[in-house]
C-alpha cells in the first residue's frame, strides 16, 4: 500500500493481532451420530471465533485451506461506524479490504526470498514459522488470502430469537429421526432471523431456495411457508432425513444441505469413502468449494457457540412461541381477520410470517384453506367472530391484479399468453376480444398477473395497474412509493460472506467478486412476488392462488434463448450459511 493510500486510512483504528487458536474444551455433543473429526478441529475453532469472538467490525485475514493460519485481524470500526451513506461505506470497506489483501500478499511473497524488514513482516514471518512444514509455496499462499467478517456482536440477538423457537423445534427434528442439535443450524444460515432473504432467493431461518422448499412447503404469491420458523424446521427435518437415508452418514447429510445431496453422493462414489475429512481433502469437484467444505465445521461451531451464548446472553422476557390455529374457509382480507381477532394487522401478521407482504398490505387476500395462527387461547372466540363477518368480506376467488402488455410486431396472442403463463381464453375474456387473430402493433392488452391462469376478471376483485420495464432506469422510487432499485445497486453494507468481504485476491482482480446485479424492474403496483418474476412450476396451493407471471414488460421468456432473469434481492446474507441452496444446482458463489 503506497504512502498516499496509507494516509487515506489514517483515521482507521488499525489493529493487527496474530490469533492463536488455542486448545479449548470441546462441548460434548450427546448424539454420537455427529462426530468431531480431529482433522476438522481447526475449522471448528475458526468458526467458533467468528460466531463468538470477532465482531462485524473485524476483518480476519486467513488462509482458506488451513483455517488455523490467521495472518491478521483488522479493526475497521471507524469505517463501519463512520458517518457515511451506506453505499459509500460499502465502497470504503471494499477498497480498504482490497488494499490490505494486496499489501499482505506482497509481504508473504517478499518473505520467500528475504528476511523481514519491519514489524508487519516479522508478524507474518512468525505465522509462517509456526506452521512451517505444512504450508504450500509463498506464491500460492499470497494468491489465496481470504477475508472473513465476524458475527460475535450479533450472537446474543440470535440467541434471544432462537429462545422463542427452540423448545418446539427440537421435538420436530426428533419426530423425523434427526439429531436435535440440528436446531442450531439456523445460527449458520440466518442467525434465527425469520425475515432473512439472501441475494440468491433463499428465505427464512433455514434458508430454503424456492426449488428445494417446494418439496416440503407451500410457496406462492400469497403464502411462503419458508418464512414460518416451525414449518421450515419440519421441512428441514424431512430434507435432512432424506439426505441421511440417501448418504448414510449425518456429516454427509449436513454437507448435502449446503452442497446438494446429489453432489455429495457423487463425491462418495468417486472417492469410495464416506469419511468427510477425506472428501474435503481429496474431492476436487468444480462446485465443491470453500462453503461446502466448511459447512459441517460451521454447524459444529454453531453448537459450541450456542453453548457459549447460554452463559453469556440473556433471554429474559422471551417466551416460547405459543399459538392457536384455525382454518380460513374463504378468501378474506387480513384486516378483516385481524378485526375478528381483536388485533391490529401488524400483530396478526407477526403470528403468521408465512403470509407475504402483498397479503399484509391488503393487495391479496388470505387464501382459502390457510391455517391462521392466533394468540394462545383465542381460537374459540375468533371462530365466533369470524362467523359474524359480513358475507362481502369473504370471497370465492383470490384478488386479481391486471398488468398491461404492449403488442409488438410478429406477436401472437398464444405467445403472449405463454409469456405470462396465462391462457388465450383468459386474455380474450379480460380484453373483451372474440378473435385471437385481431391484434395490432402497439395495442395495449390487459393481462391477469395474479390469480388463476384462466381467472375471470370481474367486479371488486379486479385492480388494474400498469406494468412497465425501464432498462437502466436511475429512478429510486415510483409514484406509489415502491422502491425501484437501479441497475447493479446494493442496499446493504458488506456482510460476513458477501463476495466483496471474502474475495480471494485473484478473484478480486478479475472482478468476479462484489457484484450484486439487480434487474431494473419497476414495481408499478404489481405484487412483490410477481415483480420478482417467479418461475418454475405453478403452485396450486390452497386451491386457487397461483403465480402466473414469468416475465414483465420487455423482459420476455424466449423459447430458443436464455430466459429472462428475475429481479434479485440486493441483500446479502450476513451469516456463513445464508445462501442459495438447491440440490440440483450445487454451485455456490463463495465456493
């Protein structure tokens, strides 16, 4: 780092500490099905420090293959707590990290041929000497420096959130023959934050992707059961049990939760062993990278960290989650159900995290067949109040939102219907047309984008909204108050596993790390689930609620080309395991 660059950071409280991963007592895991391999002890110790010792104001510079090789720990509190806008702070942290990586790499390379010349080089030389005999060349070490942000300052918040759910999570796991210690896996995935949402679309405390989640949960534009902690726990138990039945060992089943059971199964067959440390050391699968290799160690570290939290943190005032449940027998606005329960909408929504924001805002109804959760003991009184709701509060079909499509040259009504996953008859009915061939260029069609594919748009259940697409728009808000992300915008600061926070030097130089890539959709009154361009098989859950849109405006699904990309959430998960996971696509941006 040049003198000029160094002066740029003169306000940064720059403290460098050589971290010695001292031997520590290992908390006993009661279940012998979860072995603590000696080969993984350095990894477990490293991740325990991440969860309990290093805070989000620390950058830990370490080797990604030998996690006990920790070069330096930098305190960047003045940047994290500085009086800067979020985007400026993100840029400043990323620049600081990049320069620090370059400087550290330069020191490592120089020490291969010369003696240390200053205190900084002597500290690096001490790390090299401590691990002499097991390290690769200095050039290789310099090229693979990695940075990890800590989570120690968030441990107690995670523990408090967990305390509300753990008493009910453990029995759900045991019911499916899963070790109850896996109730601590959400510390890795989300910090027990039920609102966690990764930039790859993984949602909830167990961070299910849509594809995996739909195996066990109901997911559509009105209900997303990934957000309910207990429903997600049962789904995770089923998924983990399925992994175990296929792979035959719990360390492999847990690794498969991250990497995908098919990917782990291939590694087992290729190497002819179920010994996880051997697979980590020898399997060279393209997508079997840092995240997958460390996932089981992170889980063991989460078990240890929650044991530490029990002595360090307080959960006073947190009561175990208790709630009654009733079945909703019609399509009803949430505000009407809240009125029947004697609660405000926010309080009822908090008890029903699976309801999407479009239901909470009143844009969609609570669907028929949904299990509504109420405060404990309120079920009978609610049933009486529900029966007295006026008939016009209970609909027979989900609310319908209309989008508009401008006909382009060469388009047919069949192609337009396929683009929006609706039907020709629905388009004809909605637009009062009789002949599907009578289209003209520039004609604006009304398109039912929420509801049944053949929904009849009638009466009060119909709300018409314009759906547009502005490529490269720099707008930040539209007239309805929905946020409009600009191209490539990132709303958050750097997180623990943000690519910009852990970039290996070579990846950083190639520009592969640190981009978030947000599509410039305009949320012009269209429900958020539709705005994100949900694809995949349509869910017929609760009878009739379905997502019918896969493309909006100019974002078209092409039969012979790459499909239009959905809008990606700009928030990066702060937790090591908070990432997209799909057993059929086990690649991972951090691998």
